[in-house]
């Protein structure tokens, strides 16, 4: 990198080019799309930017490229690590193509999601990642009118109306239910997320119901407890279930924080897992393999969704017609929180 001492307190793109020993157009290309610049030039430009503390003017870049280089992501909640793995991989991947991420949470509120997205569009967002199908139809109309690429994650679209990169929540719930049936369980309960404005929770609940029905096993409405996601909510729901005269021998948790709460509350109540009751979770978050007993759960493709969603949106922005993948695979991970029911 060239030594250059006449930089102002507000360095320009030309200053960066001089310090890096490249043409200003090369710096411009790098800022708009790093993939079109050689590795040698990238290193020199990076070093010059760091030395000069150069910050590109976002509005000028947007006018020049007709791109904000920003991709939005709206997720249901920031109060959980559940979506963190997907979003971290997504952000890392888009950054390699010169994009930054705008992140917002809708708190499972359709109107709030619409407000977030209209704000993102007004700031020139180039593309958008969404979670699931449950949302205001005006969002799709807005994205279509503005010609903004988007992709849905954490779900599949059987009607093929929207681009989707996710997995089948109904099938995943069916798989974990069949595992418990295979162990011999017939007395089931489920702690579910609130199904309003949450197609993932709804599909998981329906997957459990449909699978049990096929085997002639009932799941009464009293044994389905809908709760906001959280460990404390799992503890409270488990206390209620185990206070009844007819206790379940298997509790399916529609989200992993519920299962953690169940395990903690069972220890407090002196209830042995899995001898007295089997517990399963959903998503295989980091704590699942580190609590006692280690949790049997459904492993969902969280990193894969983030990676593929990023590649899809960047390809769309580059004018490429990229095919969508088939529904991604899930895996039932068997650990120590399940056992056959005790015969009485």
C-alpha cells in the first residue's frame, strides 16, 4: 500500500484508491460487489480503508449502484437463541457478497411485521428473508410491486406460491411422535407454542394429532397446552399436566425452551425422567445435549437454511435463476430423556 499524507479528515474514494495503488473504479467495484475484484486488490483496498478510517456514503452508493447493499431479515423473536444460528450463518454468507443485514423482530404480530417491512422498503432494502407463512397478504403485494426478491424459511410451501427454503414441520412432529409410539406410549400431552400467527407451531401440533389418530390414540384438548415460548412457561405447563389424576407418560414439547423448563421442573418436583415420564424437544439447541438427562429431540437444519437462503437471495439480486432446494431433512436425535412407559 502506498504512503500518502495528504488525506483529509473525511477521506474520499479517490483517497482510498491512491493509498491502495488502484484505480478509483476498482474501489467502486469493490464497495458495490467484492466478488468482481481480485484477491490482491481486495487486500490492498481493505488495508487502505482501515488506515484511512474510510466509511462509504450509503446514499451515494445507493444512487450510483441502484442498490442499498442491504438485505432485510424479519424473525419472530429476538428473545431466544432459536433463530440465532440461522441468522448468523445468513449474515456471514451475504457479507461475502458485499451485503449487510437489517434485522427486526415481529413478536408473532402480523401488523408489526408489516410495519417493519414497509420501513425496510422505504430505506431501499434489496431483498428479504422471512420466517414461515403466517402474515399479512399486503406484504407479498408490496414486495411484488417493488420487485424485491424474498424467501420464506423454517417451513415449506406445498402450494408453491412463494419461494421457500425450510423443512416440513408436520412431518418432523410426526417422526418424533412415531418414536414415542414405538416405545409403547399411549398417554400423550403436548406443550405447544401459540398457534395464532404461527404456522410452524400449528403444523407441529397437527403433525402430532394426525400421527396419534392413525394409531387410534387420542390427544384431548385438555392435554394440549399452548404457551408463549420460554423455559418458565414450560415449567408451569408441566406442573399443570402432572397435577392431574390422569398423568401423561410422554410430553411432546413443540419448542426446546419448553422442554428445558419441563426437565428443571421435574427435578424440583422429584419426578424421574424418563422412568416416570418421557420428554422430547424440538430444534436441538445447544443446551439439549448438556442438560440431565440429555434431551431426545428433533434436529432442524438451522445453519443450512441460513446458508441456502443467503445464496438464493444474492443469486436473485445478481439476475440468476437459481432453483429452490427440496424440503430440507430433519433428524430425530435419541438421547436419554425417553424410555418405554412403566407397566401398571
